[in-house]
C-alpha cells in the first residue's frame, strides 16, 4: 500500500509538472505573438518611438535589404515618418508559422503583410517573411534581432 501511495504521488507530480510546463509554453507563445504584433502597431503604424524599449533590447538589430538598423535608426525613421505628407495608414497582418522556445530565447517566424492606404492613391500591399529572435528579460520578452526578406508589392 505504501509503495502504491509513493508511486501515485510521483505520478501526480509528473502530471502536474508536465501540465505546468505546457501552460508556460502556451503563455510564452501568446506573449511572443503579442510582442511582434504590438511592436509593429505601436512603432511602424502609430509611429510611437518612445515605446521602442517596450519591444526591443538595448542592442536590438534590424536586418533588411542589406541594411542594419539599431534602436537609433528605428527612432530616426519613425520621427521622419511622422513628418511625411500625405499621411499613410498602415494595417498589419501576421501569419505565424514557427515558434521555438529554448529557455529564455525564442525564434519566431511569420509572414508579415502591410497594407498602406493614402488618400487619393490606390492601396499598396507589401509582404515580408520575417524571423525575430527574442530574449526573456525581467520585463518580459524583448526582440533582440529582426531579420526579413525584402518586401514584395
């Protein structure tokens, strides 16, 4: 009887630990998707450069079309974009196809579609295939690297 109780206890602990790990992974996946979606909304749609630290690490890199940007490059781009006329409205759509998490590092790959509408002009649609490397910090997940293929209209 005592052996059965010990075995049952170990079995219940195993099931609990497995369940906890699965729930944590699901929470991380949702957080990573939200990180990507909200970073594009706040930064590249709403042009809120003051929110860069909410999404990117201090040593963030964006690699696109042979260029390498950092937080300052993104900030400068956003500040110039705010001054552009006519103003375009950007809508982002994401199709996540791979998310891998190993401890405090994650790889997130997705298709990104941006639809730009500007008054008196036809809409422009640009598609990218992107991968983010994110790290878990004290403040939650942050993007360390964003690499994308060239956008195609």
